[in-house]
C-alpha cells in the first residue's frame, strides 16, 4: 500500500498524517492477511473437476483464498507429490491411489468431527469404501463411471451391453478409452469376474477376450479425442466419459437428441475420487472446511449440475438439482468400484501393454 507521503506543512500535520497512514496500513494488512495471507488453501485436483462458482463461493464465505492446480492422471499426481512437488493441502486421488498413498504415509488422518456434512453421504457409497470404511483418510468426492454412447440416428438398433463392440458392421466406427483398468475391468465383468481379481488366469481371459472380440472392431483406444471424434462422425459408438462428449456436443442439438448414454446391462467399472488431506498440509483447518462445504447439499447439487452428473454420493443434494443427470444414481450403482490390486497390477500391465496394446 503506498497512499500519501508523510510530508506535511507542519510537524503536527506530519504526525497526524503518519498516524492515519499507520492505521490504514494495519487495517489493510489485516484485510490482506484474511484474503491473501495465512488463510489459504492449496488444492491439487483433476482437470476441470470443480466449478469456478463453487470455489468462488467458498472463498467469499470463509475468507480463504484457494490456489488451484490441476492434473490429468493419478500417475502424474502421485509422481509430482513423490518428487517433492508440494505445498498442497488437499488432493483428489481415485480409490486405488488413496490406498497407495495411505500405505506410503502420504495422507493425514481426517478429523470427521469437523465434517458434520458426512451425514449426507449415501450409505451405499460408504459401503463400497472398504479400502477406508471410516473415512479416516478420505471423504468421497464423486462416484462415477464411464459408459457407452451411441449415435442412435446412425445406429438405431443395438444392445445396451458391451456386446455392441463385437459388431463387425461397426468396425472402425467405435472407440474405447485408453484406460487399462477400465477396459480390463469391462472385460472381466463381461466374463463374470471381479474388476479387482488378482487371479492371473482370469486376467488373461479378459486379455484374450479384448484382443479377439473388441479390438478388431475398434478404431483405437483413446482417452483424449474421443469426444471430438464422436461429434464429427468418426465414431458412432464410444465407451468413455459422458461429460467429455457433452462438452463437444453442446450446440449440436440434433446430435445431442440422437445420443443415448447408458451403463451396460452387465454393469461396468467405476471410480471413486476422494478428498484427502496431505500429511504435510499447512492449512489443515481450511481443508476440513472445504470438504464439509462440498457436501453441503446446495453446493453438491451445484457441482453435479455443472457437469450433468447424478448426485451419486450426496443424498439430500438430489432434491436440489436443477438439471436432470445424464444417467440415474441407480444405474450408476450397478457398476463395480476398482480397488488397488497390489502386486497383481503386474499381471494387468503385462496383459495390457504386451498383448492388447502391442504394436500401437
């Protein structure tokens, strides 16, 4: 702050001016400390995974400035934190990575007494959090799942199943995510196995199923451009994230009307992203406040409405939503949550990189 100078016509005036200036500086310092100083919260979250309006409301209500950085994969997030990229208070890993980070001592215990809005979390979601059932190291942020999108104008008849990817008449007009656990999980479910199996024979059976039944009909595995490819007509059937396609379809009313999104009849792989406080967090109180704020029903409704999500985690928010979700909470709960498979991950990597993705 650099208002005025201490120079007056008389000594008395100089003293008064200096006193006023000192008072102004103190008040300004207090104000800045509240907004930009000690009261901060450093968040590390997935790309575009929290509406700006939610962040702004939190800042205004609590007088805490949020510094928000983003990552695009769990692997990138973990690598940055392990390499000393720090200063973050709150991070949003998926369930399997929550287990990894907990086992490595990277997470602080959560004081659930400071999060009264935990009562809003759906018991069905809590029951799936067997990796941390008492919310000691995480609080669920969002439970979601990729699904299948079909251009019904071009493909009017289809099964609401992963079987659609076995259709040779749609060869080279279909795409699936480039996500090992999701694709391997889909095949495991199709074969009647657990998405979290550690049995190498079952993992290899899923590998062979993908290689023989799905891959020959796919244009590629793609986690980045499938939305754009769907909009321009390259892909007629997509296994991916609805919100990524919705972002691209917005403004194309005809395609939006002729797009059906569904969770396959047999279910599908799911993810749960949690809010975790890092072990060396400096703004622990603010982190607890943010977690509790997210689960206030009106805020959670705003968050899910922004993306067209169902309110899978927060029950009271369902009554406050202003926008119909792209799929129901009930359909989403037909899915199967992916957990950390420990050393069995080597079997998945072997199947994915040395057979399914070989030569690509």
